[in-house]
C-alpha cells in the first residue's frame, strides 16, 4: 500500500505513451498535417502566437497539434520554446498606419477616407451549422476579387486628434520595458501593461473588458477603428545604421474612443484605449483596448475602484500560462501540508471540546 | 566532459548563460540581505509554473558537473514530480543524482526539509509558490514591499494574536511565517511548521526560488530563523502522535494513509530516505 | 590585442560563481577561483574571473583602470558608467568611499553596488574577527591594503542595512566576501 501512493519513472513513461496514442486518435483516419492546422485552423494558430508571444505560424500550428487542440497548452509550448531563442535586438516600431489592409471598420463614422472594408469576418454570418462542411466536397469557389483602393487609410483617432478632440498621447522614444526580462515593478508604465495585455489570456481580458461596459469602471467606449492586415517589420543592425526589412506579420489593431470629462488642467475630450495583437484576433484586440482604457483611470484622475482599473489585479492575473500553472498545480501532491492541517484541525477541535 | 550526456541543442543546465548570470547576481544579493525577496527576470521553463520553475531556475544556475543532486517532493524522492525534475536535470546537465541526503551537494525540495541534519557545503533549494508571507493579509505587492521596507509586520502579529484569542493557538500549520536575522519576515515555503526549527542556524545554505512570482531569497548558513510567536504562546510545531509503521520512527514527520474502507489509518515517514536508512520494525504493523 | 576569457566559459563561470556564492554565504572564508591563462593588467585573476562570471550588458560597471576597459567591454559588453550608477565597482588602486556608491533603497536594497576591491593579500585564521549571518561562531581574516578608516566606513555601511554595499575582496586568484550584514571587529 505504501508504494501505491507514489508515482515513478515507469508511471510517467506509460502516461506519456498513452497521451501520444490519445493525441493520434483512430489510426484508421489520416493524420492531421501541421500545414493543414496552419491553413485551416488559422485563428487557433493566431491565438497561440499572440498568447505564446512568438510570431511563427508553423511552430504555433505544431504546438496546436501537439497540444491536441488545447490552446493554452499550445501557447505554453511556444513560450517555453521562445525562452531558448537568442535575442539579436529589437525591431523598429511597426507602422500600423501603413498596414496592407484586409479588414478595416469604424463604428464611429459611416464613411471615412479609405472606406469600410469588411474582410473575412464572421460578423454577418448566420450561425447555422453548415452540414456541407461535414461532408467531403469540392474546392471552395474563390471569393470575388476587386481592385484595392490605393487611397491611404488614416486612423480614425488621427482625424479626431486633428480637430483637437482626441487627447494627444505623449511621445516617447525611450526603450520600452520588457516584462519577459524584468519583472513588473508597480506602478508600471503603459508600455509594460500593453505588453502584458498583448500576451494576456483572451478569455480573461474579454471578461474584464465586458465588466467595464457594465459599470465596473466608468467607460463609454466606441469602436473608433479596427484594422487587420500585414505590416512590415524592420530592423536596424547597429553595424549598418539603417533599417532593413525582415518581413511582414499580420496584426489586428483596435482603437477605442472613450469619453473623458476633463480635469483641472485639461478640457473635456476623447481618450483612447489601445489593443494590438498578433494575427487576426479581433475579440482580443477589442477587449484589450477596453482594459487599457480602464488601466488609464489613475493617469486621467478618475476614481480607481473597479477590477479592470487595478494594475496589480489585471497584470498579475491576465497571463494564462502563469494562471494555468498555479491553478493546476493544486493537483500535485500536497499531502504533507494536508497532514499538518489535519493534525491542527484535530487538536483545535479537541481543545474546543474540552 | 560536461557535454557527455546532455540533451542536444541545449546549454548545460538548460538556461542560457545570460539568464544564469542574471539569476546568479540575484542570488548573491539575496544572500547579502537575508530573507529579502529579490525580483528576478524569471524565464518560462519547459515545466509549468507551480511545478517548481523557481527552484529549477535556481538549481540550473548553481549546478556544476561535480555536483550530486537530490530532488524531493513531499519529502520523497519517488513522487512523480520529483522523478520528473530529477530526470530533467539528468537530461540537461548529466550530473550524478542520489536519493541519499548525506551524499547530495544540492537538494531541491518541495514542501519538506529532510530529517537528516544538513551540513556545510550543501545547498538546499526550495520551490516556492507564494514568496510573500503577507499576501493573505495584503494582496497588493506594492503595499507589502513598503511594509518590508519599514519592517512593519503588525498585520501578521495581529493575525496571530487573533488566532490565539479565538482558538487558543496559532491556526497556521504550514507555511508558518519566520523572521530572518531579526529583520525580514519570510515565507519558509509550504513546509509543515514541524520543519521550521530546522531552518534556524542551519549549516547549509538555503535558497528559495519562486518562478511565477519572479522572486529569489536566501538564508545564509548559521543564520537565525525564528518562527513568529508570543512569549506566553511560544511556537509549537506538531506532528501526528504516532510511529512510522515501516521504521518505527517517532521523531520524523509522518504521512497519514487510509488503508481500508473503515478508515483505518497508518502512518509512514514522509522522508523516504530517512525511513530507508533505519532498520525496519519487526512485522508488527503488517 | 585583447586577451582571452575563460578556457571553458560555461564550466569555469559556474565554478567561479560557486566560489563567490560560498564566499558571500560564509563571510571572510577565502576561496580560489578558476585561473585565467592571461589576466589584463592591472586586474588580479580573481577580479577578472568574477567580472567574466557576473558582468554583462545588463550590468553598468565603473572601473578605475582604463587599461582593462577594452578587455571588459569585449568579453562582457558592459556599459561603463559613473561610480554612483554602477552595479559593479572595480577598484584596483585604492578604495572609493563606500558611502559614494549605489546603496539601494529601503524597498529595493538589492540595487546596491557590489564593490570588487583588489587588495595586497588575504590571510585566514588571523586578523579581524567577523560575526554575523553565515558564520557559526567567528571567522578570522587579515586583509592587507585597505584604507586606514576602513572599519569606520564599514560600520557606517552596516548601519545602513538593509541598504549598503557588498564587497568582494580580490587578491591574486583568491577572494573573500564582506556582505553588508557582517560585523567586523579589530584583531584582539
């Protein structure tokens, strides 16, 4: 009976073998190809890149396959891999204003320079299970193609700023902090919390963002603009002294426009909440923008009383790799601690009974 | 030499040299300010947070080819997580491992301090889930940082006092807070209070790693570690009033096992190496 | 021409670190570090080894010997900064005033400087009487080559706890540490 409570090398080995078998499923069916995951479960791949904070579609697809579709586990695999990568330097800031747009919508203007571009969205689909997808079928007919509008697409927030209605952000050329190198030291600057939110769990941010709409944190958001598409990543090697192009990545950016009553030193104006994520991750970008605006309460002299306005609350709990680790570690043996609790409880009850 | 049995593609000890240097600097400051939690740039490890990533990073930063490593979880060398961590270090360092407390130069532990007295030259590395001893009383880290700066531990004393007033004794049975070198309040990690006295003036160096919370702290050898108490209510660690059914020990910390449907209980040593080093009792409890 | 660093960087820096960790944990005990094939003057072997082990692009360094700057920058990539801003202060020709170095704050005492101080010699078993964390009863250590007011400066440094400078005394390939907690009494 003593041995029964202890695990061991053999038990672990057997569990891993079983896991491999369960992952593969019925061997009579074709094995899932990593390229198929990358192509056909693209939004899962995007989410894993965002929360794994590593932009590599192939590795993210591999992680999704290896994790049996568990996206938090996949993000964890990608993060652990990321740790081992050498750092060559930091890229130039990406210019989302020059994005090659796949999707761009504004909820604040009916029409605006560059127009509204719906792109590949679920927004107006009727959520009816498409049983045709369950059957093998012919290749999908290609979507109709138009000619890209060469007109520039200025950001909506820029249009408001020109009129003086949007609060100007203070520009900083300082090196932004990197929370994967230096632990958060509260209070943290906005650049640090934006990084944390960009890596943060979509579900957690969604719930928190939602709470700001329901009165926990007084925000009145409008989706000023959401845009998704490719941006160019550039890097300036110190020995060259000029930027060279590394490639393109897909980003989703959301700028929320929020009311601001003004303060002693500032007139009433709009303020923004900002969201930016790897890949096509609109829900996450929007939730992030709501939470970002919530976290700015202190800077704007607003009361700080809701969860989404508390830096420590949001930033210490938004990381799903940390959260899942600590929640799930409860299944590790705790019998030493539990034993001490048992003894303590027995002795307290005995004393109380006397 | 050192490369002989190491997992291809990874540095000795898994961590890159930059990361090791960062952790090593944090360790030295932790030793210089006993009990103070040094923030460090904890890395994502291939084991999950909560499984000992802090302890693993500390061990990976100090371990060398001549070390002999022992890993325990709940006092035992053969619990699944201990096996898994030992295997990890075997893969990434190739160093010798042992189950014998006396033979180890580095002992990584979760939730226990070995029963055998440790000696100079040994390092005990604790895996720590929540390094902040005040977190249940004050969850804001910025606030607890201020309290440590001022050595303002009134909250903890009030909590203990209320326990005693209500229950006649402190209700904390594990992770019982200690004062290090008469200055810093420290979490000894979730070891049973029974183990607390072993921390006091221990000849070995004690290092504590909290990966998810990104903190490292230390107790140098021979340093005073005092469990918080009151003069009229001295600290009283407890253990089950029983003997180990395997070795008969009455001085070791025991695991409680339920052995049949009627709830019959047996007790065995939690420290498997200690138990195995003692002669077995003559079949009495079989 | 810049001389080489450790012959086996991973293993040598690990051994050197363990020596420093042991030395910091047991103040006043003398440890030897892995010897370097070539040491850039005027650094001692122990000073150079500790720098190779602990300094890098994340650690601002101040040193009083321009001759070793290129070596340090080449091997460690450290930014060289003003004395008060340095994480590592390297002193080969006399000790800077301890109070002039970074002390850390009450909330963040780990931000205090580590002083690598070259001295003429270190002798165990005689000289000062050291007590404090890391020491069972007392350690004895004799150090040659310190300023006359060292003990007064040290007492002031210790009084600033938890702030305060930690010292690594380097002589040849040997070192001993004085963490800010250690109490030093004159030989007696």
